[in-house]
C-alpha cells in the first residue's frame, strides 16, 4: 500500500489538468462511450453517506465485472459527508471528489474532479459530473457508469425533458438542471446503467 500512497502524494503535488471534458472515463476501462453532466445529480434532499465506502479497493481481475487494468481506488471520508477518491494505476494517480446519492432506494456516485487552485492554463477548463450506479458491501463494490449509447437510444425512442450535446461520437454532455437530471435517471434506470458495463472492485486489507 506504500506505493499507492506515494502515487497519491505525487498526484497532489503535480496537479495535472484532470478537468478536461470526459477525463473521468479513466476511472473504469469503459469501451467507447461516456456521459458527463454540467449539473450535479444530487441536491440537499438526496445526499446520503455510507460508511462502507471508504477503504482501499482493487479492480477485480477474475469472473464477473472483470477489468483490464491493475487499478486501485483509495476512498476517504470528508467532514461534509463527501468522499475523496484517489484512482491509482502503474501510470500514476488522479484525484476526484464524490457524493453519494439515493433516489427511490437506488444509490449513485456523483463524481467530479478534485478542486485545485486556479492556474492560467486551467482557467477555461470545466469540471463536469459523471454518474455511477453503486452497490457496496463490506467486501465488494460494484460500479456501473451511465452509458452514452443508452442515453442516445432513450432520447430517440422516448424524448423527455433532458438537454445535452455531443462534442464527438463517443461523448454525451447533459446540460439540464439537477431536477430534470434526477427525473431522467429515475425514469430510465435500467436502460441508462446496463449490466454489461458493471465493474467489480474488491476491498483490500490495510497493511
């Protein structure tokens, strides 16, 4: 675990421009498509805290939810019922902030880039939100990202009050306010978070 913590320290010191649109796709080895939102999924009424989430998690490499990378996530609690996520691979580390959201007994993580002090080369970068369906226990965490192909399909088949644009064919950016985003997710839960996108993480014991 010492190597992981050293990489996290390096990420804090070097502070690269992780707020580029779509960079949160780094968290999981998703094939192709990704969805971000300019507005958060959460509001004061939907924020929850789960004490099972903090810890060190390793990407599963066998069976269901297998991932391609040998990756870790070190998740820590903040005092405001939020989390900090350090995503670590052999190539380095990236830092994110997350809020757990609960709607209709289903939980999600709203993830965005960790806040940084302003720099001239980062002034025009916008930190967007990504939404992940989450299930977590003492030993296993399952994360399923919102699929951009599913979003496109839902909007084509049954248009609803959600707005967005496509910077390129593999990226969808939702621009509607939080209440509309919440309604969109609740109404299309099964379609937006397909089971084949699920990734499994296993808790690691501290050494």
